[in-house]
């Protein structure tokens, strides 16, 4: 009977221990709420939002592509806090330990942000590396430090999985990229970047703040963007008092269709801020317009300037491409400027890679072109006169 009492006592003690251990384990695995302690300033970009707390940074991508029906939410957790915080995975599209040590990006417009933040060495893979213009990034491609991953629409998933990046920064026109689904199933987080949907020049540039939390570079991103914003607004102010607003035509023919920037587009905003009058400024389209050459000739024949005549690089090419081009005043007066003359070593276009990050340089170019007396010493960076 005594032995039975001792056995019973031992069983009771053991049961209590197991109970408390179970409670402790259950508590540790309980999903903890994130309390927001700060909201970093996002002043121009409309496509993403950041909320910070002592435990995590929450990035919400509101516009991963035009007319997106849902937002994407990502939690960035400091690595030193992974052991003490547990989130409900159903509340987030990805949970990423930070700072990340390796990343794959999928658009050349992502590369200048990494380079500016000083984390280009973290880039391990990119689809269609020939599109890269950055000299520093090209060196890393040549040294096999940035691997070729095919193309974004059919990215080489096997190579991505082999690289095992901490995160893949993707972009798309919808959520139907099957390759991204495969990569996510391999436990590699995929984060959508929607900078290309922004309509304002400073809005696009502000996406450097999107990249910063992945590397713990928030303060540097704020400083870099502040300098760009200050310079942009300063030179924009130069043209406000100018009564002269030269008229501007954009685009060119491709298979008998003339493609021009919409009146509510990124390029239209640049022209307005540079003191130009865009001949389609009353149009409400934020993307592009597809027009006949007859309608463009009727509206833009007497435009003072012509920007971006497709991929044409010289007046001889313009004339031989289509004789109707010679009817435009801008052709006759040699006032055609293109942003496709500067290319990287393998054919990538510098403008489409860097301009979204450096709108201050784009604006300086256009002001110098439209109002040469206001910035007489500026050396054109992106836009160059045709040969």
C-alpha cells in the first residue's frame, strides 16, 4: 500500500510537469500580434505602405500591378527575434528573416536601389542579365557572382532553388506566374514589387524605401531619397515663372501604330514639371495610347519638340523609316531627342534601368532641352539629340 501511494504521488507530480510543459510550449507557439510603433513616411508613392514595430516591419504592397484586386502583406522579422516571436502565417503572404544575405530581383529598375544602398553584393541572380546596364552589376555578372536565370516570365526555377536566396523580389502583370508558385513551394519567399505602376516621378523613386528594410538600410534610404526629392523640387521651381511652354510630342510608329504616353502618365508628369506643354495632357490614360499616324500628324505636326521616336537614333533613320516623319516641325528644326542612345555593354537601355530611381536627372535633362537658358551648364544624361 505504501509503494502504491508513492507511485501515485510520482504519477501526480509527473502529470503536473507534463501539464506545465505543455502550457509553456503552447504559449511559445501562440501567434503574437504586431503592435505598430512607427509609420515611416511615404510621401509620394501610392503603391506600398510600411509599418514598423519593435518586433517587425510590415510592408503592404497595395498595387503589385495595375487594377490589382488585393494587396500583398509581408512581415520582415529581425533574425535575432525569430526565437521569441511567432506570427500567424495566414495573415501574411511571406515572412522574411532580415537582414537578408542574398536576393534575386527580376527587373533592371530594382538594381539601382541595391547599388545606391550599397548592397549590390547581395544580388545573386537575375533573369536576362544582358538587360543590365550598371557597370558595377555587369562586372558581377561577368565574374559569375550574378547568375543568369532565363527570363522573368519563365524564370529558371531550378537555378533559383539551387541559389537558395533569402528572398526573390518579383514583378508581374497578374498573380499567374507559375514559376513564382514553384519557388514559393520550395520555401523561398516571393515578394511583389509594384514600382512600375506609379504615375509620379518621385513616387517611383520613393520605392527605394521598399528595399531598405530587407537590408536594415532604412536611414540610408531616407537620406538618399530626401536628396533626390530636394533636387527635383528645386529645379522644378526654376520653370514655374516661365511664360513659355513649348509643345511636346512623344513616341513613334511600330507596325503602323503610333504609341504615345498617356496624359496621366509618368512621362507626361515629367514634361509638365519641366515646363513643357504635352499635346495629350488632357488625356486621362496613365499608360500609353495607340494612335494612327494621321491623328498624330493632325495634333502634333507643329510641336516644338519630339521625344523618344521609337528606337530611331539618327535623322537619317527617321527619314528612311517613314517619309511622313519629315512633315513634323520637330524633324525640320532638328528638335528630336531620344532616351535610347545610351546603352549598356550588352544592349541594356540605361534610361529604363536608372531613370525611375533618378527623376532629378531626367527633369534636369528636360528643362535644359525646353528652357536651355535656365540650366545652361547641364550636360544631358538620359535624353540626347539624334545623330
